[in-house]
C-alpha cells in the first residue's frame, strides 16, 4: 500500500478481509494502517527509487497506489519494471488527472460528451475576450494542486482582472492554463475500476468540499460525503448514472488509443448534473477521499480478487456486488483546517465506543506517540455510518463523532434530511421534471 490517509486505511481494511500480507509506505504513521501491516516504511511516497527498492526487498506481488502524487512521479512505471503489478495507471495514463488540458483535449478529440466550452492558453492573447464571452468562467491550473488549483468567477475571482491575474500566475508556473465555462448544478462522484478494457462502476457518492455547514467557507480536501441505498443520489436518476459511466468508458478507450497503454486502476470521474445533463468536471486517477469510504465497505465480493483481475487484464462486470445500504462519512479535522490548522493537539478516540455505534473509523493525518494520538495539519480521521437510509446512516455517524475529543472541528449537516432536501430542490429548480 502506498499512502497513509483514511482512503488508504479504508482500502486496506477491505483488502484485509482476504488473506493479504500488507506492507505500507507512508509519510506519517497512520495507526489504522500500522495495525493492518506486517511492515512499514515511513518515507515520502513520491521517492520512486526508494519506494520501489523497498517493495522489491519485501517481495511485493502487487502495489496499490492511494494518492495521485506518486502516479505523477511514475511510481507505477518503476514498480512494473521490477515485476510489481499495480492498481494505479502508468504516468502516461495518469495524465487524466495530472494534466487538466490533456483530459479536456482528449474529450474534444474523441468527440466524447461532457466537456464545457474551453480553451488552453499559453499567452494572454484572446483570453480576456474568451472570459467575457463565457460570462461565468473557471480558471484551472493545468497540473496537480491538491484541490486548490481551480478558481471560479463569482466565488474566488470577482472581476475579469482577477481572473486574468490568476491565469497569469498559472501560466508562469506551468506554461499553460485552462479557461472554461462554469457549470451550474450538483456534483457527484463515480469511482470505477478498470483493467483498460472492462469498466465496473460503483455506487455514486457526493462529497462536501466546503469547510462550513451549508456549503460555505473555503474549499478543503472534503469534509464528508454520503451515498444512497439504491446506489444513485437523491437528486439524480439511473439515466444520469449511465451517462457518467458511458463518458468514463469512452475516455478509458480513448486513453488506450492515445497512449498505447491499458489504463489499470481507478477512474474517478467528478461529474456535475446540469440543466443540460451530465458534464465532466475532472477525472482523478485514484479513489476519492472521502468518497472511497462510502463505497468500498459495501463491496460484497472480494476486493483482492478484483484487484488481481485488474492487474491481469481479466476484469468482468459480474465480479462486483454491492450491498444496498446508504452511508454517511464525516471527517474530523483540526481547528483552523482550511485556513491555518492548529496541529499537534492530543486527540482522544474511543475506538470501542465508536464500534458500538455500528460506525466504521478510518484514521488519516494523526501522529501516534507513546502517550497517545496527536493531530496533524490535515484531516484527522473519518467515521462512516451505514444503514438502510441516508438519515439513519447520518445518525450513526453523529453517534460515533461523540466519541472523538480534542481541539477539533467537523460539519454536522452532511447527510441530514435538511441538507439533502436542499440539494434535491436546488436540482429541481435547475432541471424541472
Ligand atoms: N473528494 C475529492 C478528491 O478525492 O479529490
């Protein structure tokens, strides 16, 4: 396992249902992953040579790459060169996440639906006119920015000049910038597994990127997410799911034609349902964090067998079966997170009490010291309630949160009937039946 967050803790805990021997590379010691692992390598996950030498030394058969940064650095290419099969795409295929212009151009070239009006600029020539034509617009750093590279007019960019300034900064850093139409609607995540030819979907989930209740405040890595028992979301239909899956399938085949490589691993599409149907916000080349926690624990078949089928190129759609249950995931973060985290404070986690609520617990950025757990600067841990309805799952997650104490913050609105109803009525106004 490469990575030490709640996403990786969740993947590892589902893999651990089978007889796996787990070795984990992570920067900080995640106590959940440490408990599941035979051995740990506490090291940066992007030091490709060191990570692959360690994997070789431990005799690894397969590597699961959790975060995007090692994919960008070519860790999969290096591991495959020494015979370690990977859940995660090669560097050329990972451009689906690591280069925003690659993905927009790919959809355009292969006539795949879902793109906004967009242009990739390497100079400011014509940019202001394009922004004016669009009215509302988005400026995207072409590369990885940990979720902070996308700025929207009316939200982060209040004038055309602010838009031009930010685009200028992006061009200085990367040599290019994407300017595109701003979509209006509700976002959702479809996380698929693929061996490059067959694609299997999973239940949809909706993340909450804003720090504060009511979807206010600065963007974060994600404060929590929910999924529904029918694997759709309360504001969309099976046709919308099918449209997102169809885009994913077409993109997967386009990536093969473009790169000559099979994309092996996770294709996580960030979609938005608009008045004009399903549109693509972005693709990620790994599971969503938090959305993986809504989905993988519901898998009734073996994740290990699925991963083996992916790396061997023999994935079949009938290999996945999901429980018909709803989930609500809520992250606990250090106070100040999203602005300036107050890190290094003791964190009290009553694991037994959380387990007695029927919720799951996944550790993220916590530091395990001899005298207990301490918060890091990033998200600390997540709890996931599972039940027959979103509302019942939400109550379970809330019951679990009562057993986490410290200098912490969390959103209590995620998954509540009021919050869900707001999304449904917003979508109804955007796209009347
Ligand atoms: N849920 C946001 C992300 O994983 O990028």
